[in-house]
C-alpha cells in the first residue's frame, strides 16, 4: 500500500524539526503514528479508569483471591 502526502511548508518544517539524525521523513511519520496510537490507548485507559471510579467499585474492598 502506498499513501501520498503533499506536505505544506509548515509540514516540511515540522518534519525537519522532529527528525532524528539519519531519520527519513517516512520514519518521522511512522513515529508520529505510533505516538498517536499510544495517545489513543492512554485516553481509552483513562476513560476506563474513570468509569471504574464513577461506579464506586474498589478492589481494595474485595477479599484476596489467594
């Protein structure tokens, strides 16, 4: 699969600024996708934790299973 990307001048500046030494623009975009994926995971985890807290569930109140 191939994806076309026509960066604006601002996009090019960001790609240059965010690139590590020896890293291609594709590498920078891959890192950005990984960072977005991580951010999405963290938001989901926070939402799940907030839902548990809102429910009043407290595992510390439960007897140990072992």
